[in-house]
C-alpha cells in the first residue's frame, strides 16, 4: 500500500478526506497541524506557528523524520496519511514524491468569496478555528484563501501534482480521489 500525502489550503477538506481514507483503508493519520501545535506549546521560543511552520526547515525536517520513523517502527501493514498545510508544494515534492507515496493537493478556487463564507458559516462546528469569526473577518479570510487556491492550482500544474478543487460537490471530488488511490495502489 502507498502512503498518502494530502496538502492544500485551509478549509479545503484535508482532514475530512484523511478521515475517509483512514476509515476505508485502515491508514494511520499524521496531522501536521497537531504536530505544529505541539511545537508551539512545548517550544514557543522557536516561533513555529500557523504561517511560519510551512517555511521552517527544522519543522519540515522533523515531520520527515517523524514520518520515516513511523514507517520503520510501525506494525501498521496498511499505510500512513500525512495531512496538513504545513509545507510548500516544492517541499512536498522534494521530500515525498516517490513510488511509495501518492500526493494530493486540495483548494477552493472555484468559489466566490460569498459562497465560501456562506459554506463556512453553514458547516463550521465548534471544533473549527473559524467558528467564532465575525462575518467580515470570514469574508477577508475567504477572499485571501481563494486567491491562494488559484496560486496553488497553478503551482500544482507546474510541478505535476494532482490538484482537486473542493468548492462544490465535495463528496464527488473525494470519490474521484478514492478511485485514483485505488487505481494507483
């Protein structure tokens, strides 16, 4: 079985997709945002947080070694999923692109800002960091994320990494990814 790397923009469905794959294939999930949060709590002097972990070579090296250590020491005969937005596409390609891994990038560039804001208001739960944001804050955030999703899509095309837009028909998009996983295992 191949390991799966899911990267992309916040609120694009990375965690949901990882949960679906984990349930279907008995994969274990390594959530990089949880690792980042632990770094922030244990080593605040390193200033590794949202927006900085993605460019921090120490954090990237840690995730790589943590992943490799899990592969080596685990009795998990299935596979692992690395899920999160704590690495650039270039870093992901350099570290994880090989015959043992599948890489998927998720974004939401097909949404309008209003559509994305309404979807977040509708589907956010108390566990989502954006749950208590005011509508104008959400609007500003979504506007930036749509622009960054467009850049991600272009970069995926340039680096030959599979990009999936989850703005609409997310269930169908996830099914297409599952079909691709099945085909490439």
